[in-house]
């Protein structure tokens, strides 16, 4: 009887919030919990370019035979061009398709463990899955607190000072853009400082780029990642298409490795293939095929970029409307305007988060993280009123 040795694990707190929200009968309830994009009506629609690519795929696909552990190579090639651009010579880049950004991070972690990386330094707070994911793959996470929620700022000096404790050969996780859960990224000067700091100390950067196009703009959002990749001899880049193509459940992502030369790239790639094979054998095809069809077709690419830009603008205007609430008690909503992308974390205590849920049917993570796309303009007014009620 082996199962008796297991202990019951706690529910995922965010899934619990989703369940509570679904069961809440109040008409004015607001869901700021789950991290998916929503339109003004609260829907997470399939993008028109994705539908068009899917229709084409349905009529043109002639086989569903296996592709291989590297997945759809056309997808990987097109994505590399889009993301890495000419920041690094193409013979220094290898990549493969993964089940979402999570799969890419998992593969990155396993490659690091195999290469003897013992620790990964992560600015805290970070996406709740980062620390357990790296730990379970054998790379110990070391957290560096480096955000001030009151002023909504990233403490660059604090982050760099934290990194001084790193050993050469340790890894560093960096959110490429639209930080989850804070929404605050380094500026261009900050990225340059981080890049040289990492290069000088011989650290391995792992860039997690899961929201490209939802921050400042498509190329702008890759600028930090490109600064890092062009400064160091070795790096990993985990990419997710699940937000910017709205493909969530299709689990669409890729892992890229930047290597010193073509020969070490071939070695890294052979290790990645073996690790993928032992994990999922081959990644799911559908989402990557859709992205490939879009990226290989100029008109579809333009349509997708247009839709993505509409999503980005919606987030930007909701953020501005939220920030217009100004100071409410000790909370300076105006500072939320510093952020980008889907998330912000407000300086709310767990008790205040609970109070907002019970009294005003406003649902968010216990940490105070909100999904800005969960709002519409009416809900923002409701939210401002609820905060005023809370501090009254
Ligand atoms: N990294 C970050 C920062 C994320 O927020 C997410 C998704 N919430 C992921 C990676 C994983 O993305 P995917 O859904 O493609 O696995």
C-alpha cells in the first residue's frame, strides 16, 4: 500500500476562488482572479485570425502522424524570428516546441539540472508556479524580494544586491515583459544594467516571455529579452503563445536556448530532445500549427497583430481608468499606472481581500493580485466605491 504514504495537498487557491465566484449569485460580482484576457463583455473569445487559421488547418491537414519531440519546426522557426529577431546570430539559437510556457520552463529546469545548475534566483513575488516548478526539477529557487506594492515600483538595486549572493553558474529568472503578478518591468536602462550584471557574474539568464504584445507593443515587449540575449554567451528563453494568441488550452509554447556556437547548440538541442521525449514524448500539435499558419501568412499575421493591439489597448485604458481612482485610504491606485499587461498587485491584506469578496462580490487572489482584463468601465467604478467603503 504505497498511496497511504502520501499526504493530502491543499487545493490551488486560485481554483478555489474561481469556484466561489461561479457559485456567487450576486449579479454585480467581479472576477479579477483567473489570468485570462477578457473583452468588455467578460468573454475570452477565439481570435479571428486563429479561427481563420483553424479553418485552413481543418481543410488542408492531410495527416495526424507523429511529428517528433521537437514539434512543429516551422512554428519554432517563425517564432524564433519574431521573438529573438536579429539580437543573436541564428547559428547560436536552437529551439523546440513545448506544451505551453509551463512546458518550456519545465524543460529549461531539467536541462539546467542536468547541466549542474543548483539554484535559480527569482525576484519576488513571482508567478506562483515558478518556485515549485524549478524545485521539482531539482533547481532550488532563491527568492529576492524586490517590489514595493505601495509605490508599485521594481527595486533594481535590491534585485542586483540580492544577486551578489549568487554563485557563478547559478541561473536567474527574468520576466520578459508584463510581470506576473506585479505588472512592473525594468526600463531599458534597467535591462542593460541587469544584462551586464548577469554577464559579469557568469549567471545563466532564463527569460520567461509569456505576454509579448500585451505591454508596450509587440517589439517593445521583446526589447528586454533581446538586451539580455545579446549580452550573454548562454541563455534560455521560455515562450508562451497562450496569451497573445488566446490559445490557452491548446498549450502552445517553445523553449529557445542561446549557445556560444553552433556545436554547443547541437549538444544542447540533443539534450532538450531527450528530455522532451521522457516528459511528453511529443508536444500537442494544434496550437502550434495555428500559430505557424498565421506567422507564415502576411495577411493573417497583420490581422492577428491588429487584434493583439486591440487587446493591449484595452488593458492600457482599463489600467488608466483604475489608476484614475487616485489615493483611497492608504492605497495609491495612481501608482498602478506604472504597470503593464494583465496584472497588478494591490497592497491589500488577506483580510481586506476577503472583505471585498464577502461585502462587494469582488474576487481576486489572496495576495491582492488583480487581472485588469477582468474589469470593464462599470466594474472599475464599482471597485473604486468598494475600496472607499472599505477604508471609510
Ligand atoms: N510564465 C508566466 C509568468 C505566466 O504567467 C504563465 C501563465 N500564467 C506561464 C509562464 C505559463 O504559460 P502557459 O499557460 O503557456 O503554460
